[in-house]
């Protein structure tokens, strides 16, 4: 990596976050466990997987590793942080759908982001003549775009059709709607006017205006019918990804446990969040791959929470059916290997030679002392403190 890239890596590690684009480089040890995790991805095993690790011990790192690998293999990926700062609550599927659309990363070129990039990709795929087969015949209807039930979500079909024919203003409306669908709960007429009526000269929609309102009462509202369009929209995104030559659709949920257990104080909201998790497990409403970052005690914490709040009717055994993947703690040899990778990046980033300046014995002593600290977030502590140590000596040199 060059100096600029190395600085980005160090700044990311300095705050205990995985360095985008270099996650695999800073993944050490546990090769067999990593291979089992990535086997699930390579073989497109659907449904959710709980990635279990302690706070600061690699949950986000695992998610980023999955993301990096999935993009390299040609998957459409969305990274969703379930926290209050992101405005994402897991009991609200419209917020989840919006966050998924915001977090989309496409596996081509410079890895463009967001639903705008994906819709552009799909429309380019159609316009260049690559969209062959019965699915795309049903979608485009030989250029007439009258109606399609091939796509699971009719709302997403309207968005794609309008995006295909629309001007920049229309595209801005579509993007705002899909990213923040709750803001458009009462805007059915506005969306109809812009996504259908103003573009009627471009396609042959078979429904007259009055009938359209009657038949699409829940199409523009992502909260209606128990979030039907949210589930359909997620499935539709997965369909579009595979039908346009990508490997599939992977959704990564970070900070899930913290948000559901600690931030959602209303037990009814928490129950709804748990039920949404089980819907991902049942794979009846969305069959794509989902990964959730949680602590080793996640299942116990959920069951304890519901028991303490007297939710006796809730089937606690559902948690035990969720597939899990646990990572063993890093050994000292792994942390030593990690320290060498950090040394190399720090040397490039700040143009110095830490091994020559500090000496091998002192570096080994420092790494050993940090690795011996027995705390749950030992890995994050090791990384941040080792970089702090290098920063101090580098500053003294300058």
C-alpha cells in the first residue's frame, strides 16, 4: 500500500475499526474457522448466521471480512449499523429497508454505494442488451413496461421503471422514497404523479388512474400490511442482483444486540425485533444471506430479558434454533503477527523505520505486555494501545 492508503489503515485501526479494503490483510490466525465462515458465503447458504464475539474482540472485523470477501466474489452487499445514531430500529422494518438501501455496495468498478448505484447498474444492464431470459422479458415487456409480477416487490418494480425512464428529479424522488420510506406514508398521490402519471408517455401501463389508486393502496406505503413491501423489497433486491449476473445479496447487521437489548426499552418493540430476526431465520419472507454481529451471551441475554419482563407466551426455544458461529480468542502468536502488520503499515504511513528506531527486543516486550492483559476487548485494546505506543515514539523522532 502507498502512504495515503497506509494512513487510512492506521487511522481506522487507531479507533478500533476494521480498515476498509484491507480487512483480510489484518485478519490473523484461526484459518480453519475463517474457512468455515467463508464456505457459507461461497456456497450461498441462505438464512441468518449469528457471528459471536465479545465487545472489541472482532465482531465488526468479521462482518467487514465477510463484506470484503463477498464483494470480491461478486455479491451485492449491504452493511447496516443498527444503532440510534443511524436511526435504525429492528422493530421497524421500514427503517431496516431504508438502511439496507443506503448501505448497498456494488461489486464492480470503484464499488459504488447506495440504491442509486444499484439502480444505475440494473438500468445499464438492461440498456446494453444483457437482460435476456424470461425474467427480464416479464420485467420490460418488450419495452412496453406495462406490468410485472416477476419481481417480488411491485413498489420496487415501479421504482425501477421510473428510474429507467425518469429525469434526475424523478430519480431524486425515488432515492429519497426508498432511503426514507416512512416519510412517504401519506404521499401516495405525490409518488403516483411522479413515478407513474408524468411518465405514462414512456410505457404502456394497463391500469387507468382511478384503478391504479384502487389496486396500489399498499404499494407506496412500506408500513402497511405488517411491512409487506419491506420484505418484498428485500427479496426484490436479491432477485435483481442474481438476475443481473451478480452472485446474490448479502446483508450484514452490526451493533444488533446493543440496539435490541439496550436501546429498545419498550418490551413490545423488543419482541417485534426478535420476531423479525426469526423471520430472517425462517427464510420465507427473505431467503438471502444475513449475518448478525452479537456477543457469545446473546441468546442467553435475550431469553433472560423476556423472562424478567414476564413474557411467558414468547417461545424462548426459537433462539436456540438460530445458527451461530463463534470465534476463539486470538493467541499471543496471532497478536504478535498482527503487531508486525501494524508496524509495516505505520512505517509506510509516517515514513520511518520503527524496527530500527525501537529495536526488536523492545517491540516484542511491548507486544507481549499488551497481549497479556486479560479483558473481554483484548484485541481492540492491543491494536489501539500498540498504535498509540508507535505514535509516541514516532512523534519523538520528529
